[in-house]
């Protein structure tokens, strides 16, 4: 509701835009947002950019009657800010140029009230404020800017910026349609801003973005601004006045003749071909990462002291010239970095170490091994509906792994590699309520793997007890792991299948199980659960949810993986709700988790 005091401080349109922008900032994941801003940015390149940038804020320009009144308006919108405002040199100069005014006549301020992302990461709503008292000569400027929202944008902070990194990021963004659209150095906060716009033919709703690099990077900024001045076309426009990141954008010529247009069209075609070529060579990246893990290059490398290819070849047992070729490719995809003294490990490369927290080495070995082989039979899976894995190996992947204990152990460890999606889960209200009960409550993890999720829950809530249901060899590994993490004395173990679900639980966990199976098998699993669950018990299901539109999602990629390897599938929330309903269960709601996952709260109907 817009109170009279709030309406006096700020126009209703500005209040609406502020609230919508704050909600947008709180909901977005960095990698998903980057893929929406630049739809061609995907795969290893998307990961590399997302590793170096984080979504920091969404910005908009508002026009309070006076600057003191703005703070009260922000607080009323749930955006309290006690920090001192700063002058905005960049926006002041852009406004002056756009409206043919003297910059000295425009007192533009920046406030950055805090907001937090879906996993609690710190963010802000960047509010540019130009005071426009009633009857001011600037009223026409304010009306124009509200209508076109030129200064609204999405901002990504660059982690540990240096000239080489900034040039690389600019090149990546340019390859996918982003064009230079201004920028500047702000001496008041010692930060450099690079603005980009995207052309109309790029299929995105987001038309303007910012890279913010702390420090003075005016040498790279000069190149950025020169690129803007010399471009055959110039992007004009920005985020539209919806406050949610959508916008309009137009092209206007800068004296370009037909020859320049032809060059621009040819350039777009070349970029399309390059983008497709990068997609076609994605299998090379999978194998390069798997080979890196198999050779144990991450264990031989250091994040700090560089090593030559020759020295590394001796360490891992490889030919120096062949290894150098692999290392250059790994540097291109961001797993190592190269300088004149040799190669060093990056943060992404560290995750391929076996002893790393949340190690993804088992995933690399699985995706570069049996799953890689089965994907060669994807066409068979699409034509027949039979998993490519079964077509290749003659049995489903669970049965195949059961015959090979080493492979089964690697698969179980690969499931644990994505365990960071569980980090927020212990704070779920169902679990916190169980932990606060006057008598001890029991959490049952059905097909809980090696106990990654159950261990987190028990560690967060000392009053809870746990039961883990799994296959014999997995129970042994889970017992060892949970004992090592200090919660084994509160956990019991049961060997069995879905028909053996214990009935003594207060909360049941079912994590990344249903997507392995078709609808008929899912109904059987859920009926077993429903029969075992007491009437008061809750069920938390962890899965990736397919989007309801064409939004890029990890769930869409895993849906293809399930088709080819398990015969299962990812599902939308409404599809899960129908499955639950057939088993006498109902979906209460769902919440986002990291890595594009969700937790679905289910109870007996």
C-alpha cells in the first residue's frame, strides 16, 4: 500500500518500480540470469563467466521531491539504508548528455539499500536519485526518464578484476551480442563501470547490463568507450519501466551505408556459426575434464606456484607436448590458468581434486566414462524411448553398477558431488519444527546414498535422530561417513528397497530419486512411502523442476540425461503434484535450492 507520506516523498510509479526491483533482486540466480541476458552464453563459457562475476544489484533512477524524503520512501518499501549516499558521476553525465544540460545542474546521488539473494548472498538495489521538487524545471526530464528507464540495468560485480580478466569478459559478452554502451570511473568509490546493451535480434528481455570492477581501470575503459564510438550501429534503450528487468531497445544508424550494414549482417552470421561450433565441440570439453581428473592433474597442480608442462608430465606420467595441448584447452575453459612461468589451478580446477570439499572428480569420471559412452546412443533413445545406457550395456544403469563395485562407488560419490544444493535444507520449517518438538523426532532418508543430506540435517539439529535406508554396499559407506562427521551415534541403518520404508518417521527425505524413474515406478515408490508415513509426518522431496517456459535450466539438461541413461525424467511442479495425488499425498509447496534444485513439501492427504 502507498501511504500518503510515501506518495508525497516519491511518485507512485517510482514506488512500484522500487518494490518490483527489490523482489527481482531477491529471486535471481547469477548463472540463470546471465543465460537470460545473453541466451547464446552457455556451457563452459557460461560457467567461466559466472565463476568470475556475481549478480550484485539491479538499478533504477527515481525522482524524490528531496533527498531526505527518499530514505523514508526506501524504508517503506522494505529497503532501509543507513549508509551515506554518494554522487553518481556516470549517471549525472549520461543525463546531462541526453537532455543537453550542464552536469553541474544535476545532483544525482546513489544509494544501495541491501537485499539478499535466494541463498542469502548479499546484494543491493542500486537507487539513483535526482531530486525534482514540485514545479521544478527538471519535471520534463523526470517524465521522460520514467517513460524510457534509460538508467535501469542489471549489474554483475567482477571478482578480483585485472586488465586481462576484464578484456576477456568483455570479449565473451561481445561474442554473444553485448555491445559497449558507455561507462565511467567513479573516483568517489574508486570503481570502474562498463555498460553493455544487447541488440533487438538477441532473444532476451534484458537490454542493459553493467560490469562493475573495483579500482581504477581507465585503460580498459578507454578501449570500451572507443568501441562504442566506432561501432557501425549503436544500441539505444534500456530496461523498460516494468521494474522487473524487461525493456525496449532500438537500433539507430550512425551514418552507416549499405556496405556497413552488409558487414554487420556478415558478422552476425559469423557469430552464429562460431556459437554453433562451440556447441558441437562440447564433447571435447567433457573428455578434457575427465582426462584431467583421471590423470590427477589437479592433485599435481597448485593454485599458487605455477608448474611447467614438462614438470607436470613427469608428475602424472604423460608426454609433455601432448599434456601442454590439454593444458591449453583446460586454460581456455577456466580449469587452469597459464602465465609465463607455467600453469596454476583455478577455483574450478580445485573442485576436481579428490580431497576437495564437494569434489566433482567423481562426476567428471562418470560423465566422461559410462554416461559419455551411452550418450552416443541418444538417437536410439529418442527414436525408441529405450535408454541409450540399456541399449549399450544390456541392462539398466543401477544393475550394471551393482556388478562393478568400483564403478558403483564412483557413482555414489558422484551423487555427493552436488551436495551443496542441500546447504539451505536443514533450515526448512518442517525440519526446524521437528527439532523443536518436546520429544525426539526421527528423520528417515529413503535411498539416501552415503548420507550427505541426512548428515547435514543431523549436524544442524542435535535433537533429531536419523534412519538411512539403502543398498548393502552403500549403507557401509554411509555408516563410515556419518560416523566420521560425528552424527553416527544418532543414526540407524536399514538395508532394503522402497518396499522396506520404516514406519517410525516424523520427517521423510526423498532426494533425487523420482527423476530416475518413469511415472509408473514413481507411483509405486510414493505409495510405499504413503503407507509407511504416520498421519502427522512430512515428506521433503528434492528434485530439479522443469520450467514452465523456455527459461534455461539445469533441469532441462538433466531431463535429456535421464532419457538417455535411466529411462526417468525431470518434471514440472504440477506434474509432481499429480504423481503425489495418485499415492494419497498432496504437494503443500516448494522452495528453491542451489544448483537449480527445489525442495517440495508433501504430506498425506
